C-alpha cells in the first residue's frame, strides 16, 4: 500500500452518532454520506454505520445507487437536485425522492402509476436557501398536488434546509436569512396541513449540523447532521452542545531526506530558500491527493511528535518540510491531519473550510478503516 493513506476511526464515528442521538432523541437521525462520506470513504463508512442510522442522506442518485450496490438497506434520501430522466432510478433502487417542484412530483406520480411501482417522497420546501425546492409562499400548490398523488406515491416527509444555522443572530449580516426566520416559514407551511385538517407527512426535518447544535426547536421528527457526525463543528466558536471528535488521520512517510545548502530554493517557483544548512524531507503527497497547493509555505506536519513547517510550492504528488537539524529520515511516519493538526488548520492555510478539506482528499489516497469491530 501507498505510504500516504487516510486512517478512519469507525468507532469514533459511532460515538459521534451516539452523542448526537442522545441529544436529539426522540428525533431520528439521518446520517449524511454524500461526497464519499465527507471524504472518509463511503465503502467503509456506510456498511459500518448503516445499522445505526434511521435514514441515510446523499446528494446524487449515483451515490444512492452505489450504497444499494454495497448492500445497504436503510432508507436513502437523495437530497440534491435531479433531472426528470433520473426518476426511474428511484424506483429501481428504492431511493427516496426530494420533490423540489410540482413538475417533478407530477412526473414521479405519473411514472409510479403507469408502472405500478412505489416511490417514497419528501417534499422539499425552500424557506430561504434559494437553491432547490418550492418556496414557502408557493407550497400550498405542492401540498395540494401531493395529496392528489396516486396510492403508489408515499409522501413520507417534508423538509427544508438552513443557510446560516451555525451563526448566532448577532453574527448575521443584514443580507443573511436567520434559521429562526426559515423555521417560521417552515411552520407556516406545516400550518397548511392543520388548516385543511389533513395529517402532515410523518417525517418533518430541517436540522443540519448547526441547527442540531443550536436549535432544538428545529429537530421535528429527524435531524440531518453531516459535518458534526464526522466530528467537526460547522463553525469555530459555535457552542459545543454535543461532544464529537474527528475520525480521520491523514498519514504518510518521509520518502527522501537531505541537507540543503543556503541559497538553494525548494520546489517550483523557488518560493522558499534555506538561510542556513537545513534538512529538507520530502513527503509523497500533494495537491493531486487533496493537500492544497494554496497551503504552500503555510502548512505544518508532525514527525515523531514534533511539528515542522511545510516549505516551497506544494507539488501535485509531493511536498517538502523543513526538519531543521533534527534526525528525520526516510521511512519516518508523518501526520498531515489529525493527532494535533485540526481540520480547521488545514482549512485556514488554504483559505477554505473544513468541509472542503475533508471532501478534497482524493481517491488516490487509500482509506484504512480501524475500530470497526465492536
Ligand atoms: C449536506 C447537507 C446536510 C448536512 O450539512 P452539514 O452542514 O454538514 O450538517 C443536511 N441537509 C442537506 C439537504 C444537505 O445537503
């Protein structure tokens, strides 16, 4: 195996889920496994965690099909936007449709009725994200259509998604919609059912990680924590009302080590120069693995318990660190993330967020799953 790999602690993920569940009970938990389980490796995470999840959330139809091919039998909600021509896959693979328009719901209903096959549907209400879904002020028509669907269509859920749930009111800029306002709009939509004296869909859900941490009134019947399940908080100074820890450790090994003379610059663009003789160690990992090029001259790694700065341009397949005069040699283990290097740090070096750090770790990096046997 490659010396560069991502170790994923499944027991930690399980513990994170347990802690989330303890906080939100009796609400159910939808575990978000999109984007290769936020980079952790869905092939290892999904079979392990599915038995403990009430629902699974993915972004795309393909991700849903992949889970079914892995043998996952838990209900799967495809949360992202889809094209009408993808509808047959929902029937074929028992995926739950997020009905984000009346047209889509109508097409699903027609297909269900003509093929006499069943489909589960969650109505997607757009209360302020302006991404997909039917706006709260147009929701009555969607609900009307849903009530008129054939017996083959099971309107199981209704949901919305927050744009800024991780922020306190005081942190919101003028243009930002608060989770409180979005919740009110969602409640208005639920009130339509009450007005008509018809039961609302049995699974109402709104809470992403920020809302799961901050807004118990947003739990309804199910929560959808993504980043929090992976042990990372959606905002640096958010109140940590649920204790979780990251489950990934990105490791590599020194493949080359030499003393560089003053005046010799390291890597493309010669962006870093040694002032005195110093040991430069080469790590076989680069932006082709998802170690951001933007973190050039800003990153750090840990070798034998000590922190060393990343120097020179991060290349596609390798980067260098300045090991000073320390005894750092070929084969020494290197930690790129985890064990004292937080995802927040990598995010800062590259001017991005923790979500992007995790989901960017490329397919070239093997995932090694530990802690899976309970
Ligand atoms: C990705 C996603 C989530 C999870 O978001 P986090 O911020 O990671 O908790 C929840 N709901 C929907 C619809 C999503 O697309």
